[in-house]
């Protein structure tokens, strides 16, 4: 528990500081650039994130959960496979640049995508030391690495935006972030010096473990990014930029929850399986309640005060982003409350069950987005997100019960808290939201 609390504290410190820096830079960039720049860059980011997720080998959870997670042969094989993957991703990104520019009627994409994709090659040179630190919940230096890399990249981005007032400042910031992270990882983090090596047994284990992770991340990409892809087809770049700003603000609690879960829950489930004893289950219940209460506390001011936050911090061009912040905050809440269940499958080696859950979510979400966005515009996306979380809950419950992790008390208490918050938002801001979205 001491390691869990220390690692949780470091993750929260790292995430909180990163988001403060990110938020401050976003405010400055919003004044130096224009809404269309954020919309165009959102599409570039979606493509690169999508390629990264659609080719995920599951290296991080494999190192965290495998008995060979500290074996140099295993780590070097993982690093080598990731390098091959990066070269392939770069080639695919370059090939997709022109079709993306044509589909979204935005010529800048044809130039921006290949340049930004260089970051994939740079990040592939990063050693496996961060994954090793996460395996043992030793996250102090990882926190220093992340904060240092972000400070360097944000500083470069702001200087370039101020001097050029061009969207290319966002592209350059991406490249500087990749160089800073990959370089600092070799200097700051302890661990082996990765070299090219392909061990047959290690490769077999990684590929066998990662095959369902691959399919899961395909589905995960659709869950996380399909809203922007579909909205980008039906909205202008300016409207997409306004949505992206609102989602950026509303997504803080979800991103923090995901970081905590990804770094902590697999080691916790591995060390303390919930079905092994009542003591383990009780310990996990305390952790789950602490995480959920923390996330609800983070969502509440954004859900109730999104309009005021955006009015205070952004100029009038971004006013509609306040309403987006409020409805997205509420829409993401059901997803946050079930975050801890998914990882029990990965910790148990059940990557197939993890895939089945994510695939179902993706199919439901994409279907709802295609139905609702053309009819409702921007509000269609958060409505689809919330509906997906609710419709897929029985599948999540089934997976959690399979591994002895389902906690009905937690789900009932936190579900009622989420409903109460949603009702309060509608009561206080319902008329204003209807006016902004012309409902």
C-alpha cells in the first residue's frame, strides 16, 4: 500500500503539473493562433495516435505482467520490435497524407502529416527503462523525465508560435517533445542499454500476448478518437477546433484516471488478485473508491462551471467551447467510473476478453456517432459517448465477474453520484446549453 500511495502521488503530481503547463500553453496559443489551427492539428494528431494504437504490440503491459519482464533478452526484443514497427508506421503515415488532405478538403494535411510523423521514428529510440520503472512502481525519475520533456517542447512551441504565428509551431512542438523524451530517457532513467536483439522465445511471448492487445487498441482507437474523425467530416475546421478545445478541458480527469490505471492497476492486480482472498478484494475496493471519488471531484467544477471557465480564460472566438466542456465532462463520467475493471483482464493474461470488451464499445460508439452527429451536430458526440458507456456496462460487468473484480457497492454508489451531478448541471445550465447548441 505504501508503494501504491507513493506511486499514485507521483502520477498525480506528474499529471497535474503537465496539465497545468499544457493548459497554460493552450491559453497562450489560442491567442497567438486561430481556431482552425487547432482543428487541423487535431486531425494530424488523430491519425498519428491512430497508427500508433492500431499497431500496438502491448509492450508496456507485457513488461509489467510477464515473469520475464526484467530479462535483458526480453527487453531488447521488445525494443527491437518497436523499432521495426516505427519505421512501418512512418511509411504508412506518409502514404495516408494525401488521402487525408483530400477527404477533409484541407491541403495543409498533405504537408503536416509526413513532417509530424518523424516523431514516431524518434520515440522508437526511447529505451524500455520507463516500462521497467512502471513494472516496479518506481516512478520518481519517470515523473522527472515527463516534466522535463514537456517544459522543453512547450517552450519551443510558444517561441515559434510567437515569432511565426503559424500552425507549423504546433508541428515543431511535437518533434521537439519526441527528441526531448527519447534523449532524456537515456540520461535520467536507470536500466539496461537497449540494443538490437531478437530472441525467439521473447518474440513469441510478446506477439502471443500482443495479438489481442493489437485488436484491442484498434477498438480503443475508435473509442477515443472516432468522435473527432466523424465530426471533422460534418463540421468546419473552426467548429472542430472549438470542440477540440472543449474536449481538451473536459478530458483532464479522464486522462488522469487512465494514467493512474495504466501505471498502477496491472501491478496491483498481479500482486493482489481480487479472487484470492477477501482481504485483497477489500484493499482493491478502497483503491477503487479513492480513485472514483477523486475523478468525480475533478469533473464537478468542469461540469458546473465550464461556461465560466472558458469565458474567463479564452477570448470570445472560443465561447462555444464552454458548453462543450460541460456536456463532455458529464458524458465521460460513466467511462471513468469503470476504468479499473479493464486492467484485471490484462493482469490475468486475458487479453482476448479485454479485446472483446473494447471491440463492443467501438462498434456501439461508431454506430451512435454516425447516427447522432449528422442530426445533432456537436452534442451528438457526447450523447453517443455516454450511451456507449451505459450500453457496454453489462459486458464490462461480465469481464469483471470472470476475474472476481466486480464491486456492486462501488458501482451503485458512484453511479448515483454521477446521476446527481448530471441532474444538477441540467437544472442550473439546461437553458444555456440549449441556446448554444440550438436545441
